[in-house]
C-alpha cells in the first residue's frame, strides 16, 4: 500500500481529554511512516477540510504532541457543523474529495460525538458513493456519554469526577455554614438530554462519607411537591442539603425549567440558569438560605482534575483508531468494552459506524432511584470506575502548563474559496 | 503557669484551608501538655461557647487531626455571629466567662476574618473588663484577602489559584469553539467589596500563554460602553474573550449590577447572578454567542487544587497562634510578612488585634490597569507567589479522602440554656 497522508479533526463541544485522543492518533501515525505520511489537522473541524485550511502537524515537536495528553480543549479548533446528505449537497462532498486529492489524503479520523459520527460515516462512504478511496475511522468523544455500543465516552469520566468532587467539597462547605447561614447548595450541571452528568453528582456521597444529595434528572419530569418534601426532609435530618440539577430538567409538559419567561427590569427576556430557579423555589417554599453555582464550561475543561481512567481511554482510543485504519477497517469506531466493574478492567472493541451515527444512548431506567431523585447501586457500579485515578498536568508558576501548538497552515493547492 | 484548657473556633465563611490552621493549632497545643490541657472546639464558632456546646478534640486521633490539613470547610462548624458591645450586651460576656470558668479555659483561639477579629478582641479584653484571665489570639482567615497588616490571608491564595486555573481552562475551551459557536465566556467570582479574587482571574493570562481576559472589579463603576468596546476589540483580535466579573460590581450610582429587578413569569423578584446579566448584555449589544458560569462555593471549597503556599501559611499561622499565646501575648494575630516577591519568601509576624478588627484592606489603586478592566504588573507580582505549588489531598475511589471528625461533645457543666 502506498504511503498516504491522513486527516484528523475535532468536532462538537470539546472536553478535557479530546486532545489525549489527538495525541494517540498523532503518535501512532508517527510510528508508521511506511503507511502514513503527514497528518493534516482540520482547523476548526470539518470546516478545515472544506475550506482547505489544514494544519501541518509534522511541524510540531514530539514534546508538543505528547503535551496534548495533558491539555484540555481542542488544540486544532472544533466546530458545530454537520455534513448534509449526499443527495442534496453533493458539492460539499466533491469539495472534500478535491481537498483530499490535492493533499494526497487517504485516511480520515474524526473525533466527536453522535453528529460527528454521522459526518464520519458519510466520508467513509465516499469510496462507494463517489469513487474516492478513503479509510474513515471515528474517534469517540462526548461529555454527554450518549454514544451507543461503547461502554462509556471519553470526556465523560473527567466531567463526572469534577462534578462528584465539586459536590463533595461544596457539601462540606454548606455543612459548616448551616447552623446560622446557608442550608442549601444548588449546582447546575450539563446534560440537556440525558442525566449521566447529574448522576455523577450522586457519587459525591459514598458509604464512608454519606452526604445528603438530591438530584434532578432530565429523564424525570419535575415534581415540585415531591422535590420540596425531599429537600425539606434532608435539611431537617442533616441540617443541610445539596441539589444537583441538570440543565435539561423539564416540567410535565416537556418545557425546560430554565425557560420560565424571566424578564429583566425593561421586560426583555432573560436567559438564566435553572440553578437559581430551583434555589429561589426552595427559599420561597421552605425558607432556607441558599447558594447556587453553575459549572458550565468549567466542568468539561477541568483537565487539572481529569480522571486517569478517562485520560487513558481517550489516548488508547486515538491509538486504536489509527491501528484500525492501518488494518484496513473503514467506517468503524473503536469502543470501550467493560470486562469487570471491580476491580475495573476494560479493553478496546470495534463498532460499525452505521450502528453509531445518530443513535443516542439513554441512561438505563434502573440507574435512577424509585423516587426519581437519586441514583441506584447499579448506577454507582457503572459510574464508580470512570472517575478512578488522578492524572495531574505539569505546573508552571502555579498554573497548569498546557500546550498551545504552532498550528502552521499547509500551503493551499486549490483555487477559489468554498463557502460553508 | 498552671495548665489551662484552650478554646478554638471557626468563624464566618469557611475556606479550603481553614482546617489547615485548625490542624496547626491542635498539633501545636498537643506538643505543650505542660501548658495546654485539652483543646475544646466551639461547635459552630462562638455560638458553641455561648451555648456550652464544646467539642473534645482530645478524642480525635492524631491521624484525624493531621487529615484536617487536606480537608476543606470548617470541621467544627462555623457561624455568622458577631459579639455585640460589652456596654449593651454584658450578659453575653458573663456567659462566656461562666463557660470558660466551668471548663477551665485559659486560651482562646478564634479563626476568622475582620468581624471575627473584633469578637476575638472583645474576648481578649475580658481580663481587664471583667477580671477573667484569658489569652486570646486571632488566627486570620478570609478568601476576601481584606485583613490589614498581614500581607495576605489564608484561604485567598487557594481561591486565586482555582479562579486562575478555571479561567485558563475555560478560555482554552472557548478558543476551540469560537469559529462556529461560543465567542464569549463570563465567570462570576466572589468578592462583594474588593476585587482581589476577580484580579486573580487575570493571572490566567501569562507571558508564555497570553489570553484575552477582561475583568470587572467592584472598585470600578461599570462603564457599559467602555466594557463592550473592550470585549468587542478582544473578540475581533483573538476570536474570543473571557470576562471575569466580581459579584460586587456596581453601576455609577453604587447599585449592584446583580440587583436589576429581575422578575419571573409571575412577577416575583428573581435573584440571579451578575454573570448572566453581563453575558446577555454582550449578546444583545455585540451579538456574540456566550456561555457563563457562577463558581460560588466551588471556588472557596476547592481543596483538590489548593495552593501549597496557602496551605503552608494557614498551617503555620495556626501553629504561630498557639506559640504566641504560650509566650504570653494577648490580643494579637500572627501575620504573613513578605520578604521577597521572587523567589518568594515569607515569615510570620505579629499584629495587635486593635489594629486589625473592623479594618478592611482595599486593593491598591495601582493594581488595576488604567482602563479599569485588567490587572497591572504590580498586581501580578503580588498575586503570583500566592498561587504557587500544588498540595493534593489523598484520594480514595476517585474522590478526595476528606476527614470528618467524630466531634464528640464535652459534657455540659452549666444549668440552663443561653439564647443567642
């Protein structure tokens, strides 16, 4: 097989470990100069391919590439952009082929979630649909943990660890203040469609250090009376309570609680978080003094406290993607296969992209406790291994020493611009 | 001198290192059984003394006491309660003396901020005012960094480190997303009266890794036009921007920006944070897609990423407080004296409590840049050493292994209840 160049890009919301997957891809590709020439990264995901805005990763030192393993965010830029269908948007695909041809690209690695798997699937079909030979492998990534087949998704374990630790720390804080001040702490976490991240808040409470925690899942329609009764019971019994609320929590009619028609002094619509809404509700109905936090990007960017399990898996999946491609597999995604909960063990598996693209994995019903406000032992068994281990980045002057690549552009070979 | 028991309590908002000071006090006291008998901790601060709700710390193992050094929050409970003047509330002081007498307490260590220093000062005057011999030493603590005389306050350095790291991590995230999505990240930080914590957000940007950051200080009246122009310039030049906004930022008339008369769908007043207000303003006026976070308790509880400098100083000040008391000093507070910025060096000094109580240290004017939206080199020189070093807690099953003490009550000796 002739030496071909490879394309790699990052897609969708970034995570604290997506660069660890990039590191796996780039290091493994460099180990196979007999098969892979240069790896060109797309600047801002697939947009980089469409606009022929490619980054020459061969110009980065091996130290810089290694440092990706401890650097959060997307080192080459990401995008929220999904390829449309071949039938209606053939020009897009022809453009991709033009760019791939111009730069002798025979491998396509796309690092993202469900939407991105769909893009990767479409590219993997270019051989059959438009006659351009390419091997496309998807590298899974999403804090939402909602990809099918794989046991878990890189990015999720570190968010889970961050949220579990944050809820534990804040709960200790509230417990100290409860006598004369704050009795209730509310934290809003990501997960608009699934409660995986909210569930991780439940890990803050453990057998050796139980904490009063109430969780509001997007899967469970908000029942105000039941929720308030539970919070009240917790505060009366323990003196305080922490509430983990998913940004996606909805009322019985399927409306987001965060979308409650807030208006500012001038009557303009105001986008608030759901945490202050829940906190205010508790104060109004129960009279408890509260504090609230919205973690937002902090949770998915917190490489400083990433889960070692997550970092290891993200890196391994990047390596595996290249190995799959080199072994001739097209239109696949390496997965995590769980071998055992405790002691935790896992290995790499393979899924067909057609089984992954646009399929959303929901949280199993038996992961949410009967009252709808907590997690079950089954959920705990699943989540626990994913937050295991710390993988601290190096520090410099008190700050994590994250790498910024040179990201030098590959000279363009095509004429004209492509409008996206 | 006869052996006397000691009283120790935590006061005001807790921090990630106040227990390190407790550890210093308790360990040092245990080293002097010839002078200090038992250390009784007040359950929930001074309230524990008033209500004779004392905790016998001698029943805690030395391992448990040592573990306080890596455990956030207030291990004995804190309170927001300030002793009133002796002239108007003599009964309170007589009650304190009754409790101290009943439990043979001759040393009083109070761990808190400015208000607490005032309480400690009043207790230190019991010898002269009411004839009860007691030695009272204050142990400084406040994330607000606003105590006078001491170069810095334990608790602040760790919040500063957390905010600097969080802003760096979120900035990397936004930079990745900016091409097709989020261009602006707003984070709200603590500091209602002083911008020390907001200033720490500026540390996220360094010479080797510059980042576009705009800071809104409580010291600088909010100038909408100037702020928007700066954000716009940053986004146009760098593609994205991070905004650090102090919860205490005010308009020209001295009104908190967070107090903008938000109303929910039913017309009820809604307490939102200032972060969404700033974020919405930028979207409305500049059109940029945003994300926002409110760190709240997470920032002051984040022992998982505490500054080693801060932990060391908190512990040393606890030790020094006991040593000062044993050397016969009354009505004092150990302080941090900075000897050199770089390489950073410091030593313990002493301040008179009368010079500390109710005095608020403001941020120097030359710490805020001329445009009012950033920090100066002088500020950076001051802040930089305070975030140096990491002091990771031990982990167990993926979570920090924080200690919870047994907190066994000392049998009451007095009749009747004291109403606070």
